């Protein structure tokens, strides 16, 4: 159960780390640009950014499952909305 909830902490850290590292590696990228530029077709490390986005999404879904289990008598829609986000 704790591992499921830890995914909610790991997910944003992974995404922020990926954006910061790839921003340094991609020539011409500035932080005023959208992060989707890092995963766009033709970007040198697009596969890495897209993988980080997919893994982050999976971690958030796992977190929502853990939250649902923790709140067994509570709201069903709260965890569902987190997973949908």
C-alpha cells in the first residue's frame, strides 16, 4: 500500500528531473518554451521525454489506486479524478 502512495511523490519528481535534464541537453531550448518541445518529433531526446511522460502517467494511476484503497469507505470520485488528470 505504501508503495502505491509513494508513486504520488515519485511522479512529479521524475517529470521535473526529466524536463530539467533534457532542457540542458537540447540545444536551443529555453525555459520560456513549452515542455512539449522536448518530446516533439525531431527533438534529439524525444523518446526519453515521451517515456518520462508515460511513466509519470502510470505512476499517477498507481497512486490513484493506492488512494482509493486507503479511502475504502470514502470517496470513489476523488481517486478517479486524480487518475483521469
